[in-house]
C-alpha cells in the first residue's frame, strides 16, 4: 500500500495457472481487463502473473478475478495483496 495525498493504493498480484499452451493468450487477455496494469507469462509454478492497484482491493479483487476466470484456458488463481 502506498498513499498519495488523500488516497491509499493497495498493490494486488494475481497468480494464474493455465492449461498447457495458453499462457501467452491468457496474459494478453488479462492485460486488457480494466484496472489491470500488466500481465506477464512467466516461468515457475504459475503461468501468468498480473497486477493492479486499488483503493478498494477486496471489491476490485472480486470483480477482476471473476473476469479472469471467464477467460478460456484459466484453471485457477491465487491472489496476493501486498503489505507494506
């Protein structure tokens, strides 16, 4: 979380597992979701990592993660809200 004047922004990461061969396609679609700052296909236990900033992380997590789960090829997600 960081504060800028009257608002405090939380940084939220969504780690995504996809079906084989779908990571780049999913990352491109996730990056187009409103409020998502970036989404990357990555190596390791997750296939895609996305992040966004929010003044209301719980409400935005519900909206954004539900949109992510609508994308073909997404199997599961794990959400992490950064603590400062």
